[in-house]
């Protein structure tokens, strides 16, 4: 393998310089963290599944006119994306009470919200990703008001689309996190959807059983993480008949040193 320049290593992905200017390669690791990296582990095969699931969702979102950074999947663990300047805000969209919302307001998990809630968190591990409002974002110059308008608009469209998509395969989209980036064209830039969408950053509940099919299995020590991610991939039509095929192939590649 030719050596590529590593640009950044995050908790679940590594970014490498891409083959053409303005592109980067996202490598999906099996590493998992929770509670601001206080809890660490690996979920064997997660990277392969997230790469595939994220490819699928970004492709479908592109198809309904959401601009995204996704170009194409390169192999089991890597995808080629457009290089953007990441806006340091985590955009959380909630349809159902869970997680920190339940905790903060003493609400019961699983209560459907009367309307979708969008929350913003400032991406800063040292500060523990504090929740912020549009006021902080504007005052501290993290994004302009126009950019925030576009982001809120896209977040709602992504939510409507994904909630319907998952409902169609018996999964409730409880909440999820999005990240956006600036794509520059000369001195102008526009905001596009970036990062990934996978069970790492979504709460996905089976509609019949209520089973959690997402990273809460890891956060809450429920076990069966990879099986849950596989189930999401399977429902989305992304698994071969033999459910382990996608993972075996990856192991095979590794064994050959590719
Ligand atoms: P929360 O209930 O912990 O605030 O999380 C809401 C949703 O956002 C949940 O689906 C997990 C996702 N999320 C991330 O992807 N990264 C994060 O750092 C946080 C806090 C949440
Ligand atoms: N904040 C992420 C999560 O819990 C990961 C982390 O905090 O380490 O989803």
C-alpha cells in the first residue's frame, strides 16, 4: 500500500489525503467511545458496517437534493469524500425522548415529542461538547446566520427522509447527530452534509420489540453491538444472504495484507 498522508485521527475514523486535490479518504475504525471517550472499546466489524450504512444513507440523501461530501466508497473501510472545513457544531435532531434529553428534563425515555427538536453542541472534547444556542454560534463566529439557516433546513429534510426510510423497515428513528462542513469555491462557500450517518450517531429502536439497534448497546453494556449494526444493514438491504459475508471478506483482505 502506498503511504498516504494522515490528516486527522478521530475517535471512530481516520482521515487521509485523497488522490485528487479537494478530496479526502475517510477510514472507518472499529474503535468505539462513549461519554466523551471515558469509555473505550472496539466493536469488531463496526467500521465495515458504518462505511456501508453511511454510503447508503448519503447516496439516498444526495438523491433527494441534500448536498453531501460523499463521492464514492473505495473499499470495505474507506470512502472518498470532498474536503470541507468542518463547522464545529454537532447538530442533534430528536423525535423521541432518550439519552441526555431524558436526563436533563427528567422525561420518560420513549415519549414521542410533540415536535422535532434540534439542538446544537459545540464540538470540543475538553469542554465536554457543551450545548449552545444560535446566539453563541453567531457571537463566537462558529457559523453565520445564513449557514445556520441552511443547516436547520437540511437537518429537518434529513430527519423527514430518514424517519420515513427507517419506519419502512420497522425501525424508529429516535434521534441522531449530523455534522456539516463548508465547501469552498474560490472565496465563496456553501454548507454541505459531512462526517457520517451510522448507528454510532443515531438511536434506532426496533418498532416491535423496542430493541436498541445502535451504539447505546455499547454505552449501556447491553452486548450484541455488531449484531445490532448488522441488523440495521440487513433491513436497509445491505447484507448478503449469508449475514457474515461482508465481514469475512474484510478479514480475508486483511489476511492478504491489502
Ligand atoms: P444524547 O442523548 O447523548 O445527547 O445524544 C443524542 C444523539 O446524538 C444520539 O443519537 C447520539 C448522538 N450523539 C453523537 O453522535 N455524538 C455525541 O457526541 C453525542 C453527545 C450524541
Ligand atoms: N460522544 C460520543 C458518544 O457518546 C462519543 C464520545 O463521547 O466518546 O456518542
